[in-house]
C-alpha cells in the first residue's frame, strides 16, 4: 500500500513539476528565441514562393525562346503583346480596345492583390504569450507551481528521520 502511495506521489510530483518548469522555460524563451524562429520560418516560406515563381517564369521564357528560335516569324506577333506597340502594317485597320470599366476593375484587382497582407508569421497563441503581462504571469504561475509541488510532494523530514534510523 505504501509503495502505491509513493508511486502516485512520484507521478504527481513529476507531472506538476514538469508543467511548472515548462511554463517557466516557455516564458523565458518566448521573446528572443521562439519569436526569431517563427519569423525565420515565415521568411523561408516567402523565399521559397519567390523561388518557385522565378522557376516558373524561367520555364516560360525558355519555352518562348525555343518557339522563337524554331519559328522567327512568331517574334513579330509577340512584340506588340509584350511591349504594347501598335502593329505596323500598311493599309490595315487594327481595332482599339476602349473598355475603361474593365481597365478600372483590373487596376482595383491588382491593387488588392498587392495590398494583401502576408500570412501571419507568428501563431495567435504565441502572440498572446509575447505580451509582457501574460509572459510575466506565465513565469510567476510556473514558479508557483514548482514551489507548491516541492512543498506538497517533496520528501518530508519525518520520513527522512525514520528511514535513517
């Protein structure tokens, strides 16, 4: 019976001490280390997206260059689209697009895409921990839990004296 009580006492001591120590460590490491970690992960994800975009553009340009080398006449058709030049052909009327509403909507869409804020690099639970009052409270509650655990589940002096005799 006494071994079961000691085992339960040890398990409770370990669980409460681990919870308190984890709270203390989290409150100490939150600001410099973990904050930099999450910011670095966000920067890495952004760089990988940019690299994928660059690879896609490189593939598109390589395909276009291959088509131009295979058929040089395609260059005459691509120049007006790429640089916005009006085609030069005698005795030919080219239609002009005059849809202002479409142009305004396109500009609004492009502005919305450019102004979209990037994904939050720091999770919301971690952003709360970074607040100074919550961080201080987390540290104090962890220290209190460790202290109370040592007081209630630590070895009592009476047991030490009886075990020594």
